[in-house]
């Protein structure tokens, strides 16, 4: 499976919100908002020591996808196949997170109403966009994302770091809700994965109507804000230099995959957004991602990609036979 294809396939999800009338259904500088809240986060963000470092920025042109994502710099204790799987895992999880943060951006920039927790709402939007892309690589991406939240939940349980007061659901809940969207969209296509986690059959049946309701609700909210044919919104993409040498493999992976460019191209093509929005890759001092309303900026932290690399690497070490 080509890692480059996965990022190209992200653009296919655009077809979901460009249908007229009914949503398509396929069988197959204020405070930061929308932080992913990964375990062990030591702090950071605007005003931190990292924020004050000199910013060496490299701007990438969206649409240039001539380079393949290299697995050479993945942890040396892995074999070549495992390294490729780690790269795929990182890109899949990072794609979900970028869609999640872009969901916060849409709510903020378009003045969309939200009933319930915003974090849950944008998790659902991210899942819908991946699922409605109707592509096996996007199916793999959302499966990797569910796996990522399950693995993160296991780590939090081991470290006794559950934050029941947080604005996000706990990681296991987020994983199970993603699975609900998966089986609600395509019960047969995701049956094997749902069976592997013993997802209850009665819950699977409930998820069908929940998915349809969520999909149509998001479509209704976003339809008035679609760009007219031939018009595009500009989102600037910036990659800052990683603050430490050990972040370079993660930063290079994100940059080579053109994760930010593809997200910027997709959301810019689809929605009427005012100029000045940025998607930024940078060191943050914590494994996270944010939408900053005041700065009108989505930040993807290199430490988050590092976290995903370590998470999947540890899984392969603990499960050498897969």
C-alpha cells in the first residue's frame, strides 16, 4: 500500500460535501482550542520556551507530491516491513488529527453551532471525511486511528493518567466511537476489525442510524459554506525547523508525506474561508495539535508524530509475530 496514495486519497473525501441535495452514502490569538491531549503532555504552546525560539520556516507549495515517504529513519530495532507499517500508522493517525483540528477551524471560522461537546463533534467529522472517501487507503487510515486511540488508552491505564474532567473523552471512548462510525458506515467491510475488539452486535446496529444522522447533520451545516465552482480559499502551509535533532525523523515524515498541504488543499478547495489561515508543522514541547482561533492557525506538533512512532514501535516489539 502506497503511503503517497493515502495522502492523495484524502482529496477524494471532498466528494462527500459536493453533492447537491442529499448527502452521499457509499457502502464502501485567543486560547488554543481542539488540543488532542496526548498522555504525558508536559505543556507548551504559545508563550512557552519553544514558542520563543528562532523560527526557521520552509514554505511548501501544495500539490507537489513528487517525493515518497521514506521509512529509512524509523527505529533501527524494526525490520523493513515493520518500518513501513509504522510510517503508515503515523500518517493514518496524523490525517485523522488534521481533519479533527480542521473541524475546529470550520466551527470557529464559519460560526457553526455545536450541540454537545465540540471535541466529540469534530472527531465525528474527521471519521466521516475518511469513511466517505470511499477508498481502501482511507479505510486503513481510520483503522490505524482507532488502533492509535486504543494503544494510547492502554498506556494511560498503565500510567494511571485518566483525566475524567477533560473536554475530550478518554482515549478508549474515542476509539470505540470511531469504530461505531466505521460499522455504521459499512458493517460488513469493518466486521473483521469490530470482531477483533468484540464490539457488541446490538451496538453495531445502533451505529447505523447514528452514522447517518451525524453525516447528514454535518452536511446540512457545511453546505451553505461551500465554495462556488472554480473558487478556492488559500491556506498557507509552513514547516518550522524541529527544535531538537531527535525530532527530525518525525518532522521529515510529516513533511515528506505532505500531510499539511493535502489538508490545506482539501479544506481550501471546499469551503469559503477568509485569507490568513495557516497550517503549521513545528516543535511544541508536547505531543499535540491545536487550532488557535486568535492566530487563525492549525498547529501540528512534531512531538505528536514522535509519539505515534514510539507507540507503534513498542507494539511491534511486544508483538514480534504481528
